[in-house]
């Protein structure tokens, strides 16, 4: 038995998830086996934009082993049209009408058109090849220019154009004045390229409709079971109580697996039609082509600056490519606008944006969806530094806010309470020794070697400071149920849905500490809508605060309730109760301790305790985030660019980060490194590429969509900045998304620094070797 | 991503295998290591009606030394060749190339013959075979054995001189002459990926001058190519950096490499220049050390 | 299409099934033998999640047909622990917080098993190179490398927070 005198919070406690992960006994959605289960595959559009003029499934239906073939029209009749998962993010935006599978037209390569259900995936794919769909090609709308062209074919006829929304110019502060008194204006057109989540596990679902009970059970890989449940219930026109969503182990998501996807709804409807379970496991081509993509934005930026490097004002125009079916893209500019000042003293800001629709996969959430604000700002700061021949670190130090001094708020409104950006910059400066690096850089250049140093600073709302309207970040307060069992263990029911975040460990650490039992006596239950509290699930870098906080307060509340019950049994006062070594006693009388389990049993026995304490020894807790707070930090990278091949080697990567009090340092550092790895991948390797003429998706296999391997990601040095506690108890902040937000600009800044002798100005985030040689002029830009 | 249906045989002799290929015609294909063929099946880009698995034919699985030639059976796994002493001694360029092929899990199954017969323009082994003037032995039931020079073997994009009823049985590599050094280098997006461009070079020195220089390039065409202009310029020349640079630049002028998501045509031409220069230099250095 | 009988040894136990030739070894293990520890991440031989040992050598089970494995001796992730007791590699990965979502884990464990047989004391570069054919999206690889170093007898412990 573990020694419960030690404190778990703050220690790198070994994960309780690992025994099953390491022995291959976890249960991912592709591992679910139900009697009579059938297998689904989709016929998908080979064309980016076309009208469907005919669908012939006769031959497919005849293939032995095929149980059903459902066309878009047939599924449309079995389901309710709706925005699906995108509905979460689309309040107030124009919403086109579209069916679960394509009926009138296809709007991207990979758009699902027909569902085949067969005895095996092999047979289902055979049958898919027998389906004949007639397409009348339409011009593909692929580039922003094509989408903005009013003469272009509207992808959704009922919207009339491919401009989803144009937001009017928003201004903060005196923008005109700032530009009028500026010593200089630095301008840039910055491009953030499309790339995507790519978890190692693709999407998947097993839908099982029971004809007898009229209940739908869904096994899903999803970040939030309740949101998925609502999606299924809505689009199948079923009462919520008849839908149960379960999730077991999930092989990563990073924002992809939210809500009920169109394919999920199709499988659920088919299961209801057939009365049999249907499994759909997305394959990697489907995942890369059609599941959704992210980060497709371009910016025109002007910075009004003083000769001392102060940023007097910014003008920002943003265009975001939201893809075909509605996703997150339409509302994202709001988040970018709000965050773009970051932890800096920006004097004024004007911001306008346009969201366009194109024949591409939907723009979805990907680990820090608003990250382009940091990309734009941190790139501009380096361009400003270049303009003034100043060190980028110095420009940052001159503009970053200092805690306790004005401004106490971001220009766009949010409080900057507790921000430690300056401290993180100072720490990175101490770790890097910029002057020494500049000497080394100069020596290397003399030998024809190109080293570069880049750094970047960010903050993220994890969950963000308390707002006047209440805390909890954008997804509301967090609930948790905690129950003492008759065997003396504590069961924690959380709406969190971990998919790599290790909540079954971290939340147990906190609950164990606050309740007073060993870590292995706490069991965290996730992923069952019948049992876990309502809530968003996991995402948005909020769980450390929200779930950590409700775990802390809930465990205390459970302890108090246990003491109340025990007090009755001891005929003493709750204040006199003590808990040690798994038993409760009157303080000072340890010999007459009662094991925890017996206390729980007593509460079940009629008459032993007052009515209001009878029953399960359980509390339901809710937490609104308390004072909340920011996470953030500064990253730095030292790179070497091989100017003969364009390859980039990262010599050193450093992180100085503040994510509040660490629940489990190893887990925190794992999140940071994983995020940074994705950021490195974005710059050097990953691009969701479309042919601009045909709209064909070019990155549809792992030979073309490249994610980094162990040879591309360096050791990452991590220093934790001492956090500013804002709350009496809960100062854990989220850390899931930060690495991915800040790594791309860090690396781009380093690459530009390495190539500055060639006068390279980096305005795009994707810098594969070919592009680097084009930028330095070593090769021509081919047409 | 599941393969379409096909039939399968697992012969234990070469004669059986050849008879099966003849019997099932053009839609039958030999199955070697499967590291290239199985993904094509999974993508449904290849749709053979019948696979003839060569793994059970023990006579295809050995490495022997025969009269100064290294003879590698077509079904020798790349990993086995990598570990084999005779390969290191008698075909150092091959030994240098093998670890560049994919990853250990690929090489444990992938075969020497399979890679050559698949003829991926980005693959290392076809370029090595071309550079070493390897002899590839093919056999059919009706026409027996024939020896095909590497220069004649690779005819086009994923196309070789093999007839549909032929199986590649072995590759013969002559041991290098004295005072020869070799080098292979490639530029890939990630470690273990197919090269965007690769160069394999050999240099033989005599009296401090280059008696023979050769270089083969991958990724610049639909087949591996010998950069003969470079080879001609270097014959008899001093092994200097300038000579290698000049040779590489001249040879690159005649290249029209393909463009794709990973690199433009200009980029590949540029890489070819860089890699020819680097591999010539390293090969010459090794030739000096071998003396 | 005819089916073929496949007899092989998996994790030390004789197993068998009857399959179409097109059935991959990965699907045979997962579907026919119920060994779902081996995962499918791409089905085209790049991600390595499906890695198993075939006659002691690492192989991508999505790039093998089940019929090619007749008579073979296969080791999957389910065969690493002994009666529920994790082996030293698994213990080391646990202590080093090697993994997060766990989907890539079985493939890594099998590849690392093969690496440590061939090279019981690999250096960091060798480890990264040997594992470059296994993709992980969660960890950035450092914790995995630490776990391998720990399994090889070095200190791969997770960090104390540095302030």
C-alpha cells in the first residue's frame, strides 16, 4: 500500500493508464466487438466539386456478404439535417442546408456519397467499387481568390456565394493616431498554411441500435461523450435518454474527434434501419483527405512602430479558408482578434476578417486553433527587429507587459493578471546567452555555415482569467461526482474524456491528496453518458484548472460528507473526525477507527444515519474555474540550415513555460514536447496540399503527409517559471495546446535569423527544403 | 484500405513458380517481400488475379561468392544482406546503401530481388545495381535463364526488362577493383523516407589521378541514370573539389527531374549537383584510404 | 476465392485460422485471433503501429498477408508480459512516462524489443534511428527514448520540475 503521507500533487506519479497501454489490453474503438456486428465503408467523391446526376447501387447490393447499401437520398430520409459538430462553433453564422451524405452535389474530394454495410470491411470496399455515381463536374474553388470571386460557382447554392462571413473592421484604441505618429510602418503578407491533426488513431464508431428497446449505443473515439450524444440524438430525432455514448481508450485527437461526424450519423441511421451493430473505422486516406484540416489563413499586417521599437499600432486583415462543410473556421477570427495583442503593450489595433468557403475538407479545431495570432504577432516582432537592426529579444522586452504595471489588460479586453511573459523572456535570455550565440553565428558564417536563433512568446487562456460573467472559460463550469465505495476506494466520475492527457492519473492524484487516501485507491471513470456528468469533455487547455479544481474541491466536499456520516456513527462532531490509514476516528482515539468502507456501508443501511445522509456516500461538485489564469511562456530554437540542401537541423530547443502549479511534471512535459513536435512538423514537413486547378487532394497518404519521426525532433529543454498564484487553492493551468501554438513562430524566427545574410524574409510558415532554397535564391522558382 | 480479392500459391521450387506464372498469364505476379506490392494492393492500385509467393523457394535465398562475383539470390532479405560479411567485403557500395532503405522492419521482409524488380525510381538498389554494372539473371519456363545487364534492366517508370512469365532469380556483382572507393548519399524529407534525389558514386584512383569515376542518380528521372557527362569529365582528372564541382554542374545541366509535392524540378536538379559533388569527394577519399 | 489454412505460433501458443489470401497478418491477429493489441494506424507500412516480431525480426503486419506467416513464430505486444507481470522494457517505459494515448505503443514496444536484442546498449542516436520508422503524435519521442535508455540500464527517469 502506498504511503499516503507523501503528497501526490506535484510528483511524477506513474500513470494508472499505462499497465493496459503497455500490455496491449486497452480498448480503442477498433477493438470493440459486438455480436452480429457489420462493417461500413463509404463511396467517396473523386471530384472536388460536382453535381451528382445519378447513383446506381444495384451491382453493389448484389455482392454476396453485402447487407445494405444506402444512398445519400435514403440516408437523408432517415436523418434530420443539421450543422452537426460545427453547430457548437457556428452560432450566428450563415448555415447551409446539407445532408448527412452528399445528395445533390459533392463539395470536396472524399465527400461521402454512399454507405455500404457488409460482413467485413474487405467486402464493403469491394462493394464500394461496384457503386456507379455519375458526376457533372463543376469548377473547383480552391484558392482564396477563387472563393472571393463573386462570379465563382457557389459551393452551397443556398448561401449564394463562397464568402461565409465578412466581419466589419473592429478597432481598439486610436489606430489612425498610432499610424500618424509612427516613425515607420512595417508591412507584411503572412501565410499560415493548411495542415492537420493526424492522431495515430483515425476516427471510428460502432453504432448499435437495439430494436427492442429503441436505444442507440455508440462506441466512439470522441473528446466529449455528451456532445456526441446530443449530436446523435438531434440528427436521428431521438430523445437524449435513448442514446448512450461510450468511449474507451482513444488514440489521440488534437481537436479532430468532436461531436458526431456525418459518417457517424450515417452508421447510426443504418444500424437503426438494420437492427444490427455497425462498425466504421476510418482508414488513413479517409482521415487525411476528408476528416478535416486546419490552419489555412492569410494576413495583411501593418505595424506602426517607433524607432525605439515600440509597437504603437497594428492593422490586421485576415482571410480564413473554412473548407466546404461548416466547421470552426467561421468563428475563429474572433478568437484570433481577441488574442493577437498577446502579452504586449500594443497601442492600437484594427482587425477585419473574411471567411471563405472552398472545396476542401472542413476547417476544424487543431490544438490551439487560434494559434495564427501568435504566428502573426511573433513574426511581425522579428520583422520589426530586422527593420530597426535590433535584437528580437530586445524588441520583445521593450513591448512585453510587466506584471503590476499598466496595462493590466490586453488591448482587446482581457485581464493580464498573473502573466509571467517577462519572466519567461528573462529566463530564456539567461539560458541562451544571445551575445555568445552571435559570436558563434558569425564564426560559423565565415565558414559557410548558417546558424540561427529564434524565439517567441505567447499566452493562452488556459482557462483564462475570471471574467465578470463568471469563470470556466468558454466551455462553462466543470462538474464531477465523487463517491466513497464500500471497499474504501473513491470513484471519481468526470466529464473529461482523456485521449492522451492522463486524466485518470492526474485527477486521481488531486483527489487522493484532498480526500486522504492512497493514489491507487482512487478510480477515475470516464466516457459513459449514462454515468459521467454533463460537460464539454476534454479540449481547450482547460482541464487542469477546471477538472483539477473540481477534483480538489469535490474531494474536500466528499471528505466533509464522510466526516458528517462518521460523526453520526461516533456520536461526535464532524470537526473532531480524523482520517488516517484508510480509517476514520475521533481525533485522539485512533484505536476505535472505522475503515472508510464501513462508513460507506453504514450509509446504505436504513436507519443508521439521518435520512439526508442515507444512500450512496457521494457528492456532486461544480467548479467555475476560480480565478482562472493564463498559461504561456517563451520558446527558443537554435537551428542550422544546410544551404546546399535546404534541410534544417534543430540544434537546441528551449522552453520556459508557466502552466501554473504542476500536477504531474512528467505529464506536463510530455504535453509540451508533443505540442512542440507538432509545431516543428508544421514548419518543416506537414502540408495539406490541394491541386489549385482540379482540387485533388495531394497529401492523402503518409508518403505525402509527413509527420516528424524520432530523428526530426530534438531533446527539448523545459524550465518551469514560478507561477503567480491567483486562487487560494487551484492554480493548475492548462498546458495541452501551448507547445503547438508557439513552436512554429519560434522555428520560423530561427530559420530567418539563419538566412538573414541572404536577405531572406520569412512570410510563410511552411519551410520545406525546396522552399528554403527558393527563398535564398539558390534555385529558381519553377512555375 | 483492404486489398481486392486474388488467388495465391506458395510453390517450393523455382520450376513450380515459373509454371504458375505462365499458367496465370499477365495478371499473375510474383510476391517477394511484399513491402512494395502489399501497399499497392491495399490502395487497390495493383489488382493481380494471382500472387505467386516466392518465399518458399530456398534456392532463391542464398548469398554465395562465385569466381570473384557476389551472387545474391533474389529472395535474400535486405536485412540479411546488410548483416552479411561477404556483402561488406565484396560490394561495399551495396553495404552502404542497404541501411538507407526504409527502416529495419521494412528490410526484414523486403528483398534484394523484389526491390530491383519493382524499379521504383527513388529506390537505392536499382541505382546501386546500375553503378556496379550488376548482372541480373532472369528465368522463365519456356526460355530458361538469361542474363540482363543492369544498364538494360530498368526501362521505365516502375518497368523493367522482365517479361511477365519471368522471375528475377539472382543478381551478380563483381568485386570492386583495387584503390576503389564508393559513397552513397541521399536527401530525403525524413530519415528512412524515399530519397528525393540520391547519388551513388565510385572512384578508382591510379597514380593519384582518377582512373575511373562513375555516378548513378535516383529521383531525377523515371529510371536510375548514370551521369555520363560527369564521368567523362573526371576520367584522368585530379581528384579535387573543383573537378568534382565542375563535373557535377555539367552533368546536372542535362537533367529534367520530375516535380512533386516534395520538391520542384529545379530543386532536384540542384540536389543532384550537390550530391554528385559530395559522393565523388567521399568516394575519392575512400579510394585514397583503400590504397 | 479459396481460403487457406494458416497455422502459426503466436506468443508461444499454436494458433490457426482459415483466411482469404488477401487478409493481412494485422487483420488476422486482430480479427481472427482476437489479439487487438496490434494497432492499425495507416495500413500502408509507414506508421509502424502494427509492428510485430516475425521469427524474431520486426515486421509491419499490415504489409504481410496472413498466408505469408504460415509456420512463423510471431510475437505481439500481448506476449511481452508474463502472466500479467510486465517485462523490464514495459516497466521501464512505465517509469519513464514513455507514452500518452497509447495507440503507437504496441508497435514501439515490438520494435524496441528487436532493437535491444540486436543492440543491448544503444546510444541515443542509435535509438532514434532504430525507431524512426515508428510514428508517435503525442510525445515528441523524448520520453520514449528515455524509456529505452532506462530499459538498457541507464537512468531514464522523468524530470523533477526545474525552477
